[in-house]
C-alpha cells in the first residue's frame, strides 16, 4: 500500500485515468495498473480534502492520500471529479408516485435537482439511517436521500411508509 504524505517531496507518484469503460485506473510508481479504483473519504468528514483511501475493485486499499493539495493538479482534479460522481446524492423533497402493489416499481419524485423517475427493485433498497432519515437506492445504484421524513408532505410520507 502506498501512503501519500502531505509533503509532495515525500509522495510516491501515481497517475489516475479512466479506461474505455469509464473505470478509474491507478498506475503506481512501479507501473502497476489497478482498474476499477474507488476513492473513499475517510474521517473526519469535516476535512473533505484530506484522508482519502484509494481501493481496488475488491475493496483493498492500494493507496492513501493524506492531502489532495499535495497531489499534482491533474491527479487531484481527477480524484475530485471521481469523488463528486460517487457522492452525488439527490435529496427527495416530494414523492409524487410510487406504486406499492408491484415490484419493481417506478417512482416519480421531486428532488433538489429537479423532477426525476427511477426504478425501485425491492423494499430492501430503502434503508433507514435513523428514526426519520432514509436512503433509497435505485436499479442503477443511484442513491436518493430523504434527510427528514417528518418534513415530507403528508401524501409523500404515506407513500414512503408503505415501503419501510
């Protein structure tokens, strides 16, 4: 595993690119290529530019970035882009339609990013993250957040309660 310290002179160089299937590829200092790399922010979340784990397709850590600002600009930009894609989570503000009598079901919702539709494959794709917080994962793996179910309008709350 490569540790990438905050001092750029100590960092072991690596490169990031995307392959033809848009998978992130890390090439380390020895020329080894890791395809399907997944960046994961470590704690604390209050420092989003620090402590980023780079994991291979089997979730093994292959590198650790202590500070994004210590990386070459193009590598930091590629990593930031990948993190933003991975962390894209629209917030559901209203649930307009979600038939509960058949699965998979097509949901129509309004999010902070605008109206959208998605397919829910199973009731198991709705996870409670606390007493009034829910995470919904659609058929394509895109996640939607309901940050506070009590802030939903009554009709939206009734629909959601049929699934949880």
